[in-house]
C-alpha cells in the first residue's frame, strides 16, 4: 500500500465544509480535482454509505476510468470512498471543527500496486503526496472564496 496525507485549515464552519465535500460531492468534486473530466452518480438518492459513482480522470495525459463506493458518511466528521475496480484505492476526508474554522485531513491510499510497478514506488508516492497537497489547497481556495 502507498498512502499520503495532507491537512489544511479552512476559514469556514465544519458544516459548510462537510456539505461542500460530501453532501454535494458529485457536483463539486471536479471543482477541486480538475483532473476529473467525467463524474457520474450511479445510485439514486442523496449521497450516503453505499452510493456508487464513476469517474474518468486525465492525469498527465493518461485517461483512467474507475468506479467507487461511498464507504463512510459521518456528518461533520468523516467522508470516504473506495475504488471498486481493478485499481483499489481509498480516499478519506476527516473534518475537525476549530471554532469557526475547519481542519480537513485528506488521505489517499493506493491499496495495491502491481509487481511490475514496485520499482517506481517512490515516484508513485511522491505523485500521490503532490496530489493530496494540491487537493487541500484547492479546497481551501474554493471554500474561502465561496459565499455560502
């Protein structure tokens, strides 16, 4: 497994941050992750544990498609998704209320890498770390400029 975590404090109440990231995930995710070129909710109803989704990403010119499932939806505390396809991954957003600000800890875990990719493990880890840093910076920018 390869994982990376980044944390940031956002000058918004936890309820606003959780809603933006979790409740409105399918409308907002491409805003903070511009690599997402297609996103679709495959389940009916509001976002909750068990909701299925599909994304198409274009990372450094490479197009990938994956399906995922919401695995945790704990209001104002935690939101998590796991890939259900060939490349198993997990993303976790943990929220902590700090008065009228919110600390967001974002974790990305690549749960398995193929044997032939092991020589590139450090490069993959560096790319994932860069991605988690970019994600939290993008979220901070969007949420602090957004008038809710």
